[in-house]
C-alpha cells in the first residue's frame, strides 16, 4: 500500500513493478496490452471507431484478472490511473525487449 502520494512516473514505476511480481499476472498484462494494440490497429484498418470500445474491456479485463486472482492485490489504476496506464505500456515494451522478465523472481 502506498502511504505517500506519488508525484511522477519515474517514482511510480518501481512501485508498479512491486505490485506485478506474479508471472501469470505479468503474462495477463502483456496479453491484454498486445490485444489492445491489435484492436487499435483493427479499428484503424476497418475505419470503425466502435471497435475502440473494446480497448478498456480487454486491457483492464486481463490486468484485473491478474491482480484479483494471481497477484491478490488491488490494481494501482484505482489510485493512479494515468501512471498505471503509462506503466502498463512501459512494462509491455520492457518485456518485449527483454529488459524485464515474466518471472521477476528468476533474475
């Protein structure tokens, strides 16, 4: 639980990573974010803005399942929505580039 108010993304990201230690939770975040990109590209390709309504359902759906059932914590989205969203994308690209691992306990 965060006791003091975080005031920057740089300060928030280490806290975000500490709340994402479960490998299944990280995988679900990765899958959800990848699907968000796919839905975005599909909406652009089909020139159909209605498809964009799926983005929050897919993105948050996968992430929240990871938190509630695997990580057993409350998503940071509720307290820091913008920092959390930005951190989701940072973690996605860090995992993609190998800067972070899906199982952070196996360094």
